[in-house]
C-alpha cells in the first residue's frame, strides 16, 4: 500500500503522519476496516456492525488531528473508538444475548453474526454462551470480546479502553471464571 510515493507506508509512518496528512486516511481505512467490522459484527448484528465500523472511521477522521502516536498504534486507537460506539448499543446487545439465551434451539447460521457466534461455541452451547455473556459486566464483556474477536493483546486492550493492563487482566480473569461457572458440564445439565 502506498501513499502516492510508490513506497510501502508502515504503521509507524501512518501513525506519525496521520494528524497532518488527511490523504493517508484512505490507507487507514483500507488497512483496518475489515478488522473493525469483524469486531463489531461479533458484538452486534450485521447492519449495526456496518454502521459502527463506518462511524468508527468517521469519528477517527474527524479526530485525526488529536491522534497521539506516542499513546499507541492506529489500529488500537480505532478499536477504542469502536468499543465506545458499541457501548451506545449495550442495552440492545444485552437484550439480544438474553433473547438468545431464552431460545431453545440455536438459530440457523444465516448472517455474519451467526457465523461468528457459531465459531466461538458449538451450536448446542449458543443459548448458554449468550446467557453467560449477558451476565458479564460491560467492562468484562468489552475486555473479553476485544481479546476474542479483536484479537488484541492486554496492552492493546488497555490502550483501546484507557485502562491499565492490570485492570485488563483482572476483568478478563473474572469474565473467564463467570463463563466457566456457567458453561461447565454440571451447569449445562441443569
């Protein structure tokens, strides 16, 4: 990928030049849109995921002048924006997971969201997984899904959410414990 020079634009170069060079934003979009969309689609329905992904880049473009390369990578910054936008949809997300938990059979994998959920857990575990996710706090769910769907590391999650790495670790640990207690064979037999 080039920015008119015939040379590959590195992530570090993108980060350093982004605030002053709006033309580079096309490169940012091309490089990261799919990852942001996959993350949002794992959390919300496909249409909302498209909206969230598009809005993430709109917000990022508007705020490109405030991007600080010293604070982290462009990719992590975008995941932070996307997570904040997803937070606006949290009530809908929690209702969605509760509705899936009430369903006695897993839905047929029709859209992207269903395929993502199906890849995370076996189809027979979908209602229990949805129930478990709905029982996590918003912070725990954000950390867990940034790691699982965004494939971010602890430091990246910390930067995206503006929290410490220790907080990431403790939230992820609590989320895993809650999920394990709900998804153990004994709990599933109830």
